[in-house]
C-alpha cells in the first residue's frame, strides 16, 4: 500500500475527441480523486466529449477550437495556480494511463520534485517508430535537463505548482512537455521517476511525428543558443 500525503493535488486531463473513453475514465478517477479536484480541458473536440463532461458533472474548461495539448495544459496550470493547489497531476484521456496508479504519485509528492510516470518499453508491446522516438528524445532531454529521464514523452506526471509559477512556458503543442523538462532541469529541479504500466492499443494518435519532431529540435536549438 502507498501512503497518501496530505497535499492538494489537481488532477487534470486534456481531452480531444475522447468520447469513447470519458465515462469509464471518470468512473475510475472518482475512486481516487474527489470531484472538486478533477479538471478536464476539452481541446475543441468535434465529437460529443463536451456533452459527456456536462452529463457526468465534472469540472471542465472548453476551447471552441483545437489549440493543442500544450495550450490545454497551460489553461489547467493557470486554474491550479488561481485556486491555490500545491501540485498538478496530468493524465491522458485515452486510458493508456491507469487511474489506479495515481496513488503512486501521491505517495511521492512533497512539493519539491517533478514526478514522471515511467513505462518499461518493449518492442513486443509498441511500434518500433514509437520506441525509437521515445528513446531518442529521452536521451536528448536527459542531456539538456542535466538528469536522467527515461520516458520524456510520458504525459502521466506530477508537477509542483511552485515550479509552474517560476518557469515561463511558450509551446502549445506536444513539445510543451519537453519544454517543462528542459526548464525544470535548468533550474535544478529534481526529477523523480515512478514506474507505471505500459498500455498501448490502437487508439487514434493525434501526434504528428514529423511536425512534433521539428518542434522538439527547435526546443533543443533554443536550449543551446537562447
């Protein structure tokens, strides 16, 4: 059993066309998280994601158009700061992050560490392109954040609000999460890894590998020269 620490944590879920997962995800989240500490960010979904959020009576922010995962996360961070939360726990909406593993993050939350859920990648479980992309980006992020990060693309992470108040974030797409690691590393903020399950299915991915790799390279360029 994990010891749950007494910190105020906002669990936030960016969601884009996530209707097939929303009802089950909410039910499973409610086992571990009070309703007032759950926040969905509907990123301009064109399916019935927004209607399901309303029907299930959860807190949400809704964009009229798709703005990108980074913009959705930023809106949630601003909500957490405004409402005096100590930490933010981000989790993807497609059930590839298990709500049952949330207590692992709570147990390590002391307000002084960025906690990343780390998967154990195996080529038997995921496509080669995703395995290669994650390993390469994790190596580069590790170098430029000055600490070992084995799963830099994991969106299952807990971030102290004090860190969010301190760093300036500019990205709005999937490179947003790498930017957080770069800037946290530059500030000497320690990263702690917690093991999570590797869940991969045929859910639709909204990552454009070419564009997001280009954005990632731009982050590296800025890290070196700016």
